[in-house]
C-alpha cells in the first residue's frame, strides 16, 4: 500500500467527471487500499473519492468509525427527506459550509470483489455518501454550500 497525495483547492482534477470501473481487478483493489491508507493517515478524514488522490475512476472509501466501506461505481437509487448540516472536505482544508442533502439514501455499488451491494444510510452516513458521489461527478461541496465559513 502507498500513501497518495490529496489534491486540494483549485486542482482541476477535482472538477472532472470520473469514469466507471469496467472490471474489478487487483489494480482497482490496490487503488482502494491506497485510498484507505491515505484516509487513515489524514486527521479528521471520514471519506475519500478517487479523484481526490488523482485517479479518475468511480471509487469511494468511507470510514466513519464503524468499519471501512469500499465502493465501486456507487449510485444513489433513492433518497428521502432533507438535512442541512455542516460539511467539510479534505480537498478544501479550513472551509466549512451547510449543505442540503437527503436525510436518507439507498446506494447501490460493487464491493471490492465485484459483488453488488446495497447500502441503506441516514443522517451523517447519508450526507457522506452524497458528498462523495458528487466528487465522482466533479461536484464539490463548496458549489452547494450555504453559509460557507473559514476555520
Ligand atoms: Zn470531499
């Protein structure tokens, strides 16, 4: 495994749409492992999308303290309700803002073995999934945030 540099601020890769993963292979698993290692080496890190470490593939890792989730080609298939909570992003150090997100979502993805998985999430995890899936489309939270603030 290897640490990867987290891209920040006006790095243009943060604005690019990532490509779907066609085949879940050892190379994809290696990138996911690098993303997890990078996440665990970053203070306050809860999740990362692959383009944040320079890879334009639809990969997300999440660890909110309840175990690591590795998601390939994640898609929101349904959502309900609304929340309006503070968000931050490892790619925008020092910035905070409140973003309107669904209160709960159902996400379909492939796991690292290429098997279909479905996640039912609410509150913090739902917000996190929406934030990361936005990254895969080149959308960052400062685009959507109201009341953007600096630390
Ligand atoms: Zn982010």
